[in-house]
């Protein structure tokens, strides 16, 4: 009697196969652009990516950042959204698994273990969106910047506390927080003097920065 091979969602997300391929990205390389047809889902195996939108007037705003273990472009699963509404760019060298929409839909329908991982991702993303909205509505620039740095460092993920972030410009941080570069510069210097961060080419975020977010 032939032995039935059990489905392993981790292997599915790590390996190339039917309807899926591994893509190596250079820093600054575009994964997909706003307006492209949405025909695949991406799973980040390593590295960091960011998502941004461009207004009709040409202004760009960074709306989210992603790291290892995150899905990207999952909106293609909903047929009501056939085109990309944002642009995804590699912030560092990265490796992603590109899964064709039809293969992703098939796997989600047939493999509950993969569905569980995917649904958990969607719920976490939804909670993050709500937190972002509250952050913009009620929190000070200082708190928003501290939270952005913690998110970029993937604070709390896989037991990490102090994490090095690849070089990120103050202009980029200003776009993420919704403020000016001069305000970002002011608070970055303040965080460094207080020992919450260290930066000299690279940026090291300490666990103690969380106290800024939690402080009333």
C-alpha cells in the first residue's frame, strides 16, 4: 500500500513547484507596480519590502512594510480587485515565492493547514490597519515614529528584541509617519540620546523604544 504524503504548508511556501517560483530581488527592485494586473500572491522568504501608493498629483506615501513570513499581494484573491492598488519595492535584498492566483486559490481550498496560516495573516493585517488608523488619529509624531521603527524592526517577531534595520532615509520615515523630515530628525536625535536607538550607517532599535509607544 502506497504511503500517503502529508501536505506541509512550510515546504509549500519554501519551494518552487507547479504555479509557483522563487524570485531573488535586489535592493530597490520593484515586485509589482500600482495599476499592474493582480495575478499572483507573494510570500516573503527573506528580506524586507515596502508598499507605497502614488496619488493622481504624483505624491507618494508609504503605507506598510513587510518582512520574512509575510504575504503580499493577497488582494488578487478577491476578483473585485483585478489591479494592484499599490507598488511593492524591496527595501533590502530579498527572496520571495511568487504563487499564481489559480494555484494559491486551489491550495487554500484543498489544504486547511495552508488556509490556517493565510487566515492568520489576514487577521493580523486587519488588526495592523486598525492600529495604523488609531495611530494617525490620536498619537503624537513622536509615538508614530517610535511605532514605525518598531514595526520596521519586526519587534517581538521570533523572539527578537534589539534588531538592526537596513539603512532607511529620514525622508522615507517622514512619509511613513506623515510628518516632515525635520521633525523626524529631531526625534531620531532624541531617541539616540536616550539610548533607544543607535545609528551609524545602519539603525539598531532597542527594546526600550517601546516605552515611548506605551507612555501616556
